[in-house]
């Protein structure tokens, strides 16, 4: 399924179209166009050829945003291919498309829109239809969409910035105020056509911003009918795009991104965004969020606001994580247990047991010297402090984001957006064939399915998601089998003294490391393949469920995609952190997977470094792949297209044709941006105890991500369709869920994956047997005490090494068990149970302390700043005053002249404090 099929209302085939009735944009089956349409269109009933009477000639102004009369602004562009230039054998298909297109355009004009067509200057087969919305139509649909517009300037003084004393320095980190000035703040109210005089209208041409005009135009395009068959009415630009009736539909950029427009009245907002936001030279500047919102809409604006806020908060986490990494790097040479591993007299004399059956041989502990030093960088006491810090950091991030988001909601007029009735999706309306009684209004309404039908759809969707999650788990089992199988090969090769060509690698590459790196690479490839496949499945499931509104659709798809991505990206990390090396028993009785493959073991220092490797490969590979997919491919496509266009034409290319040459915007483009960042947020928080550099990598990636995304949507793509959004939607509870889970995962990584708890128990043991033989609080002798003894004579025939000469009588393995000859030989000793108790106590104490701290912080930090609450109340008060005065005038007009004075005494002189009772 392609991305264009996401909002498919019906199939392309005529025989498969089964839409239901709808009341939106309804026209009679026998269409009777108004008289003003007659010069342009003929009646469809007559079956005569429907053609435009004339084509507008291009006025040779490359940045013109108006019709040829220079007065009517272009609000939307439709592009189609002229069927008269096509081959005869396909004529019937093109005729059907032509009928639908001309019916659709006639419907648009009947709904009040004005159209003008022009032919391409590059390709004569291409036709561009320019759409303009007159003032009366704009007012009508502004009221339908509850668009909030200014009623008077904001008279509340804004709180001074705490950085105002350093403005001489901070101004260099903000967009140039001479280019992007601060906009005047207004109190706003939902637009009402009957109360037009109460709105703050300076100029009708700029009262509705281009983003508002495009949004209203798209609303009409999504609901204009294009065909009627009996009582079935088909409508919507999306289906026409899917069926090839139109090749593209998009709003216009206001100018070229790198050249300022000379057209009178052009705001050059795209040029300003490129210069002060998307250009690489502006990488250090704060984002012009108000201009982003004004040009691209609130949905794009809130995404970049969240990404910028997340990046700023990452600077603190990255600084602490980098300090933790430097501490580990500086202390790796002084670590007592690392020095014991590398010491020829200690680690060199310790013979380790084979880690696989038959083909693995005995090996010396000091062969893992380099791996143990690298492990010290990440497995130290600083990591414990950093894990606790990150649990607090994530709470502060979410709480402060809520406050910042509340400020943006007020400034961008989205406070009551979700409280208003969101219109149904056209795809939903097209399938409405059943009637039900609305539980709120009591009015009968049409729905696309019964309650039973909805349960069936949701059940099928949940079953499909569960199947794919099980498929991911099966892939993890397959990769685990690969680990077990290939480990035998690496163990035999890398520790084979006869292979001189591998001698340079033996000091740095252990069998565990080689297995981990190759398995991580394979895991990454499998993750990306499953992502591509499941993406199509998730979209199909969500389409099948048929959510009512676009918000419901996005929330449903978000949940499905995140559940899958969570299992897909994190399952291998969870396996390494909490499963690998936990069920291996001892060399005499190893545990087998599927009855054949012996469970793999961790290095003597634990699996933490392997988890670090897995995280680094997935995070790095994901960032590289996303940049190739999102940036490099669109740039190459545009480059090829521009080269071909310049080779065929040297004419002046108009604005609408320049935009057509850009890449189309994916309907779920912003969804993937959020998904990418939330998955990264999971890596930064869930497993940060094993990889303190994760916030540093995320910070560097995000600094590039902001500018790359800005450059991409400003220069390489057509203008994004402006949309309203109050907040980041379903991603907010997902982030909160990750934050809660992160506390548990990091506590368990330190307890079960890291070797920190056993070292702490040993450090405070004070010479108590069998903890060690040290008189003071030191780590001397820890390596020897952490390795149990095994009698090689106790090997079974199936696991005894082939190369065993009988000279080695005992070997060591990583566990806390009694030695051979003890009454409880090979059973867990007292130290093991003390370590288990310490691990459980650590998890319980740390979790309760961190969760309590998170709760206190959440309670102490209000979600909405006090100043914003005051401004919201002031705006509501002014709105009530306007409504009161308007209703009073309407009553006055209906009264006799002699009754006006009595009305003033009873109504006008009412104390205005009554309007303030609600506040």
C-alpha cells in the first residue's frame, strides 16, 4: 500500500466504489449549474463535451501569487494532465477522469470558489487550476471551522524576560529582529459572520492569513462532490488524486526560498525562514516559532517547538553524561578489578572454562583485558549517579514542557481547539450507511458501522498487531540462535593459537565482542525491514477501523506504530540486558535453548558492554538511515527534475509550476518525525545506565535534525498543508509511559546487568568468608572471588572439549557456587544469596525514592503558568462582553423606539461585575 492510499475512500475501479450518502457538499443528481457557470460548463446530463472556454495566459511574473487580474489571491493549486494529448486506446479512461474533474470543478464554483486555468510553460500536457476564495466564502468557512481571529490588541503587560539584562549577548542567538519582527499580540475569539464589526479588521486582504485560507480551501476540496450515481454521492480531492484525475493539489509557497520576491505585498516568509532558520549558518540561533506557525500551521509549529525544547533540555543531560563518561575513561587504568584481569600473575594464571560444547577450548582470563578496560568506562559508580539523575531529568523535561506547551496553546489560539466539534474525516463520511441516535444531541445521525461491526474491526486490528509483535519476537529468537551458533565459530577461531593471521585481533576482539557486533548489525537490518513491512500493515489496519476524526485516526495509528516500534527496536536490548547469561547454570550441566543450542554467557565482567554496543549501533545506524531517506533522496530527485526541466525550457517558470517541481509532502510525514524522536527518547532514558553517551549522541543528532528538517520542508518539499493542533497528541502519554518505565529498567540494569552490586557487596564485606580475603575496604581479590571453580573431570561427554589433553584439572566460570569437594558442590553459596538480596533491596529503594521525587516535582510544578491563566480569563471576559453587546443590539432593533430607554435602564446599566462571576 502506498502512502497515497492512506486516506483512500474507495478503490479506483468503478465497480468497487461503495460510498454511502453524505450531506456535505450535496448537489442534485441532475446538476443544474448557476447561470454564471454556463459560459464555462455544459450540463452533464446532456452528455456534451465539458471544456474551459478559455485559458489564462501566464503574465511572466515568476513570483506572482494572484490570478492574471492581479487582484484575486491564489489559495490552492490543482494540477492535471490534458487528456487530449493522450493515445486513442486509453481515451475511455481519460474521458471518465475528465468528466469527474469537470464535475468537481463545477461543484467548487457552485460552493463559491473561483477558478482560473493555465497551461504549463514546460510541459504542454500539464494544466494548472488556480483557486481563489472570495471574502464571503472565507467568512462562511471561518465560522464553520471555528477559526479564532483578533478582537482587540492584548492590553496585558507581558512578563519581562530574565535574560533582558544580557540582551547584548543573547540577541545574537535569536533571529534578526529587523527581518523577523515581533508580532502584535491580540485577544481572539471564534469568528462569527454576524458579528463582523467586533473583529479587529485593518485590511480584508490580510485579515485571513494564507495558512488560514489554504486550510479553508482544503476543507472545501475534501467535501466537494465529483460524481453522483443514484443516491450515492462521491466526493473529495483525495480520491481524485488517488485515481489519477489530478496529479497534485497543494498551497503555494509565497516566494523562492533563496531569493526575495519583488511582488508588491509579498511577505517573503519562506525566504525569511530559510535565512534565519533553515540555512546552515543559522544553526546556533533559536527557532522563529511564531513565523513557523504562521507559515506552516500550528501542527508543524508545535512539532518544532517540542523538538527545540527537547534539544535544549538534552544539553544538561548530555553534559552530565559526558562527565560520567570522562570519569570512567580516566579511571579505567586505575580500576582494581580491571588491573587484576590484565595482570599476568592474576588474570594470566586463571584458566576459564570453555563457553561452548566440544569445539571451544580453555582460555586465559587476561585475554579479555582490553574488553574489561572498556567495560570500566561504562560500569562504574558514576553510572549509578547518572541513572538516578536521568530519572529526575525526564520528569523535569515533561513537566516544563507542559508549561511551555500551555503558553503556546494560548499564544497560538488552540486552548479550546479540542473542545470544539472536530469535523469528521471525508473517508468516514463516505462510508456512513447506518443510522443511530446521537447520545448527546438526541438527533439521528449516520455512522459507517454498528456497535458490533466496530468491535469486529477493532478485534481484527488488535489481532493483526499482536501477530506482528509475535513475528518480531520470533526474529529475536532467530538472532539469538545465530548468536549461539556463530559464537562457537568465533571461539574456535579467535582462540586458536595456530592461526597467525588473527594474532593482531586477539588482543582487542573477544568471541563475545565479535558475536555482539555482527548480531547487532543483523538485528539492525531486520529492524529496518520489519519497519517497512509493518508500516503498510498499520496504515491498512487503521484505515479498516475507520476512525471518525483526523485526531482519532492519528492517535490510533500512533499507538499501533509505537507498540510495534517499541518491540522492534527495544526487544534485542531487553534480551541482552535481562535475559542473556542469566540461565546458564554451570559447565557440568549447561542449559540449552531448543534442546540444541547452549545458552550464551556474558563476559566475566557482565553483559553491560555488549548492551552498550547494541545501543550505539542501533542509534547510529538509525540516524544515518533516516537522513538518507528523508534528505538525500528528495534532494537527488529535485536535482534530477530541475536538470531535466532546464534542459527542455528556458522560459520564466511561474510560482505554481516551481512548486510542482518540488517533492510532494507525505500525509504522514510529521508522524514519522515524531516517531523517530520518541524512539530516540526511549534509547536516551530506558537504557541510559549502560550508555551515558546516549544523551550526547541524541543532542548532536537533534541539532542536525532541527536544521535538516527545516531545510527539507523549506527548500525541497511543496508547502505543507496548514493544520491546527493543540498539543503533541498521543505522543504525550507515550512519553510519560516511557519515563515511568525508565526508572525500573535503569534500576534493573544496574542490579542485574552491571557488576556494580556484587562489587559493592564485596567492598563492604570486611573479610567475611567467602567474600574475600581483604582486611580493608578495597577491591583486591574481587576477580578471584567472583569466579567459581569447576573440576574438568565433571564434564559430560557431550560438552568436554575435543582438545582437552587432561593437563588442566580445574577451570573457572562466572558465578557464585561452592567448589568441587564441598558438601554442596556446585550449589549457590551464601555470597550469591547476599548479592540477590542486595539487588532486590537496591531496586526497591531506588524505585521508591525516584518515584516519590517524580511525584513531588509533578505536584510542585503547575502545568499552566499563572500569567497564562490570567490572559485566558481576560480573553473569555472580553468575548462575553462582545456577545452581550451583540445580543443587546439585536434586541434593540426589534423594539419600538419608545421602549429603548427602558431597555437601557434594565440591561445597559447592569453592573459589568456579573460578567466576571465566572472568573
